[in-house]
C-alpha cells in the first residue's frame, strides 16, 4: 500500500449484538481538512492535545482523579518506582509534580470508592486515598489478590471494577493456541485445553477482601486468550473486554494460510461478558472478513470450517494483530454528543504482520446506542507511530496503551514507548 496512513486503509468489521453487521471503514479517502495535527497527533477538527507528561518510561494504564491528578502504572521501573502520581500546579494541563512509589511492575490501575487499585503480574493491591484522592501511605498497600499465574507470556493483569464491590482481573493464557508444543509448526492443540483452569479468562474477586486466591474468586468468563483493555460499562451494567487474537496462522500452518491471510486474521474482538460465557479460545477464532467463528487449525480447522459450539459472538471486530490495550466508555460532556457512551480503544500496534506493513498505533472510536455499536468504527487519534508505513514495530515513536477520562470530560492516552501522557480536549469552532 502506498498511502502513508497505512493503518487507516483496511476493511473493518463491526458486529452489532446478534446481527453481525459488516462495517467497511476504508478511510483512504479521508478529507484531511477534517483533521488537525496537534502535538504530533492527527485529531478530528475541534480537538486538540497537549503532552501532560513525557519521559515516564513504559507507561501502561492510567487513571485520573476527580481533582484532575493522574496515576500511571509502569511495566518497568522509572527512577526505581513503578507508580507515579502526576499533578498540574498552574493549570496549564502539563504536570509539574511527579511523585513515584511502589516497587512492582505491572499494567492495571484504577480508582474506586476511596481506593487506588494497582496490579503486578501476580497480585492486585489497593491504597487508601484521602479526601483529595492522594494515597495516604504509599509504602503500605493492602494485598487483596495473590498467587495469580504469570508464565512470561500474556502475564499482565488488567483490572476493572463494577458498582457492586467486585473487581475483575484478566489472567492471560501462557500460550498462543494451546498447542502440544507452543508456537511450533504443525503442532496440534491439546483437547481439552488445560490452561483454561487458571488462565485464558476473566476472574472475579471481592474488591475489599484481603489475600484472596483462585479459591476465593470466580472464573467469570473463559476462552479469552489475552485481555489488556477492559472497562465496566455503566449504561449496560456489564463488563466489556478487548481480546488479543492468536498469532502465526501462516508460520504454524503454511499449507492453510498465506502471509496476507496471516496478517489480517484473526480479528481483534470486543466482547460483552456475562458470568459463565465462553469466547472460544483456543478452539476457534473470529474471522471478520467471513463474519464467522472459524475452527483453529490446531483443532482440525482449514480456514473455512465453522463451529457448532456455543461460543459467544463478539460485539465488534477489528483487523488482526493491532493489539487493543485500552478500552474506555466515554461518559463526559466535553466532547460532541456522538461520543456519549461510545467506546474509545487504544490500539498498541502490531509486531507480527510482516512481510505486510505493521498496523495500529492509533485510538479508535465506536459509537454506541442502546448498549450496542450503532455504526462503523472510526480513527479518532492517529500518527502515534510518527511516520509512514513500516515493517519493523521498533520504528514506532509512540504506542498508545491506556485510556482515562478527566473530570472535565477530557481524554487521556498513555504511551508505553515514549512515556508520554496525552491530554485531548475539545472546543467547538
């Protein structure tokens, strides 16, 4: 492809609840007069951004207090600390106070009911907050969940809380597709997949009980290879998640898939979860081109065979390997009405589409109505990568990861490549 905005050119799919709606979003003909370039990002007209913080290292998920202060979780230590509290002293939107604490790396962080929750790759902690939502004692967090599996593959523990005192934790599968020999050419899948007893799904725990283990939790949903972006949707009172699809269809089964198919498939999927649902990993994947659940080749599939098992359909589907790392349902009043209750998704960007160009490195938006996607998804913030199409993901200058909403309705985006926190605002012309 010759268009520099390579990640804007792919045919996309949105699947609305039980009627699978194909939504082509070919933005190769986007009118550039409707976008603005601001702080390096391409945004719709009326939106602007500033860099609220820079140089924070591997900034993963973020949360913003009612006072507008930011907490950010790091996946590697910055100046020996792994959580940072950021404060803007003069009201210019740029943080000038950075206070670090914590000594455990990880991804998850959020605020709920007077506590800051944060995760390592094996535990979840909480910190009591004061009236200004500052951590009272950074050196003494309470450990509420412990002993979670982390086996060097999909080991980050993303978290979300509902309004009934529960916390939901992703426990990613320590495998690509549950092969007898992981990521090995032609190796078949184990049936049933033993990983699913303690990983490959979402577990639910109590938000206020200390030292919980698997025995205290509930396997809320299964068949999810890895979820990094998740959010509780208050309008539907349900949990939504973004799954990272499997890798290596061509590398592992070259007789069934060519490199182009392997780059496009499988879809990155958004699911609405209810307790007890099964999303199908590792037995099936969702093909957004055929709009079908396809049996994985490790389990006898050939790229066309569909399943009769009762695996749920995705709510929305996106091109393969774009790595959805952040999900946020927007409830603010600053942005235009079309954004209300819709979903923002931070696509971290692919690493495994070669020899095809890598894709992603953007924030997308999905309009919602009555709790379901109402139209095509669109690119909201682009150009994080900072250049034309490329094959090596290491060339990307920034990679969006976490999302948070400010008290004024602004949108914050974290970047774990350049360590930047972007604050996006809107003002009608």
